[in-house]
């Protein structure tokens, strides 16, 4: 496990949103829920929000509207999330492709990249099949998307947490202390 900070200092967990980015199946939703509970903030999963707004799953949106239709819907959800304060937000794997909408969300707080090895991402993706974005095999698609997106994730992140095969929840929670209870008079 490793830790990098784009700013060279640990961002304060009480300043703005905590925005989780990374590849599909890297654990953003699981980590986000645990982190939100840890820091006592509301949690928002943007894929769930997109599905709720669309009235159908993200896989069906991708199948029916293609990636461009999905990204259009994703930009709307990113813009909504950018207006939130003090939330933990789990983005979709391709959120970093959404230009200004993603940039606005990134400016709203601290961006954390959950970095997992390719082998782990492939294994998790094979366990939880999703609609493909390319005509490649599932393993080849994960490798191609990681090659494309990893530089974008690293550029966007205030903090990169390299998780390896260990539980990403434990890796992330070690960096955020539990808030202290308010002092009683």
C-alpha cells in the first residue's frame, strides 16, 4: 500500500466533499459508505443517482443510449454533486472523462484515487460483469481503460491510495481519523 498527495500535505477531512475516483470495481461504493460513516457525512453514489434519475440501471442506460448518452447523464449528476457540501461522493469509473462537470466536483473538496493493480481489477470485473464499453474481452477492456484513465486519475487526485489486494476500506480508513465528539461544556 502506498500514499501520495498531489499537494504534499494531507487534505483536512473536514474541508468540503470527499470525492472517490478510480476504475470500475475498485471499491468506491464500499469505501464511500464506510468513509461516510467514519467521518459522519452523507454518502452519494453517482452511479446510483444516475440510475435513479434515468429510472433504469446504468447497464441499461449504456445498452440503450451508448457511452455518449451515459456520459451526458453522468455530467448532469456530477454537476449536481458539485453543489453539495461535506458529502462523501463515489463517482463512476469514467467520471474523469466528463471535463468541466468533473472539474467542478473536484474543486468542491478532496479527490481520492483508489489505485488497485490491474490483476485485482480484472478479477473483480470478471466476478461482477457489466455492460462493455468496447468490443474487447473483459480483461482486455479493463487493461485498456486503466491505461487510458490512470493518468487522468493521478492528475485529478489530491490523494492516491494504492491498495493492492488488501481490503480498500481498511486502506482508506487508516488515513482518516474518526472525528472527535463535540466537547461538552
